[in-house]
């Protein structure tokens, strides 16, 4: 998710520093980002010069101390409140006083993320859609302590980077995941109950409902580990059984079948790119 968000910012001409403590994740991001822009050139959607300047706008660091001159941080760590707090507080300890904090959570409360941070008034929810470089929608929400200044600055940031912000309340799942998390869990339970194979479910949903992607294709793109973490976080708040992770999801994650990121989930993937171009 972080790589896709970095693309939306870099192509607007804004320099991006991509931080991840895992060198392997940084290497993967570097590859995804350069593949995205090179594919855009090959498809005639960008000039080689524009693509090169967007690629050069992104730098990669694996230590928080290397995050310097940051006006806006877009946090896209996996769905774990404690890990998000730990990063944000370590970052804010040396950040400029007016640094804006956008958090890309799918299910956690913006108010709770903000409340555990040193500067809660500057935290705004910004839930991007996957794949971020192709999907303009960003669901924006305020925490109880978010200031009007931070809210307006976050809105302007989305518009400046060509995204389409829409306002939602600070509720688990916002708009999209209110539907998508239980829908995806229902589909996984259908597969587990042997009602239909992934290919058949996808074909049915695309053909009958006009969806661009079938649910199994979409879960593979989102990542089964992300679906698992989001379901756990969502269920913990709502106690709705449809939000609880199905056993098959847990088994596939345990087996490392995470979807496109591991080249296999409900489908097998060879060398096709995640974002297209
Ligand atoms: N995948 C989606 O479809 C999707 C869509 C919208 C929002 N989100 C949200 O985006 C966030 C990230 O999801 P994802 O699917 O990209 O997860 P992911 O597990 O694929 O990636 C998370 C990244 O965070 C890195 N990380 C771990 N600890 C860190 C730390 N302390 N500081 C910085 N980075 C750290 C990991 O190395 C990893 O590269 C989650 O909150 C998720 O709910 C995901």
C-alpha cells in the first residue's frame, strides 16, 4: 500500500521519502515503483522524462532518523495499533511542530490512533484504495481531537496529489470496508464450504453484478494477511461474526499464501505487475 501511495505523491512532483524498517520491503517498493512508471511510458501514458523525474522523486530509508524535512507523513503500517503508535511517536519526537499526520488504517479508530500519539490534533484518517495509483478515492475522517487546520490541510494535500477525498465518520471500516471485509469473509467461507471454486465465484460476480474484479482476485491483490489483520481488528470492535476471520483465511496465511505479494493465493501469479501502468 505504501508504494502505491508514494506513486500518487511522486507523480504530482512532490518528493517522497519511503520509510520501511525491512530492507526487503524497500527493495520490493523500489522495483514496484520503477515498474509502474516504466509501464506507463511503454503504454504512452507518460513521457520518459516525467517518469524519470517521478522515479527520482522517491528516496528509500530504513531508519526513522533519516526522515528529514517531512511536512506530511502518510502512515501505512500493517493493522496494529501498538506498532502504529510506536512508529508515529518515534517519528514525531523529532518532527517539525506543524507536521501533518495521515493514517491509512482500514479498520482502526482514527481517534484511538491519534490519542496514542504526541500530537493528536494533527492526525487525520486517509484510507486509500488499492491499487492507490489507479484509484482516486480516499476516505477521509477526523478523530475527536483533529484540528480544523489539520483537516483542511489534509484535504488540500489529497487534491494537490490528484486524489478524490470524500468525508466519512470515524467508524470501523469507514464506507468501503463496511461492505468489503464481511463480503470477502463470506466468499472465503463459501470456498471453505465447497459451494464453488474461486474462479466460479469471480466469474459469477463479474458477470452478474458488473464488478471489474472478482472477490478472490481482489483479496489476492489486497493480501490475505491484510484481510486477516483487518478482520481481526474489525471483529474486535464490532463482535459481528461476519467480521471474524474464517479458518481457511488463517490456514492460507499460515502457509504463506498471501496473494499477489507471494505470487500465490486463490490464484497463481507469474510475473505480472501489481499496479499495471
Ligand atoms: N492492502 C490493502 O488493500 C489496503 C487498502 C487500504 C488500506 N490499507 C491499510 O494500509 C495499511 C498497510 O496495509 P498493507 O496491506 O500495505 O500491509 P503490508 O503488511 O503489505 O505492508 C506493511 C508494511 O509496513 C512495514 N512496517 C512494519 N513495521 C513498520 C514500522 N514500524 N514502520 C514503518 N513500516 C513498518 C512492513 O515492513 C510492510 O512493508 C494497513 O493499515 C491497512 O489496513 C490496506
